[in-house]
């Protein structure tokens, strides 16, 4: 049996967790009913999902090894890859 807690319960955003912030707000915990059906990154090292962070919905990557949560930012004005 290979169960592992990847992200601890966050009771208050300013307590525990890592120091990742978005617009000055520390990671508030995950707000979702269930994981998306295709939530693993191609390399299998991260879970990708959307959650509330502050007053916005953000896409985040959760490292399965380290348990860190990183917001994914998109630059919609960038011409890279176009």
C-alpha cells in the first residue's frame, strides 16, 4: 500500500505550509471536490489542478516528491511559442 499525504491540511493560511505566496497571500489550502481525471504531469512528478487562492481561481502544480505547491502563471501577451 503506497499512500502518502502530499499536502498537509491548512487550517489558517498563515500557519504551516511552505512560504509560497501569490499577491501577498500564503497558500490557503486546496479547495476542490475531487482531483481532475487527468491530473498528473507527463513526467508523473506533479499533480496539476485548479483551486481558489485569495479571490481568484489558480492553476497549481503540486510536487509529489517535495509536497510544494506552485502557482502556474500564464503570460497571455507573450509571443513565445507562437
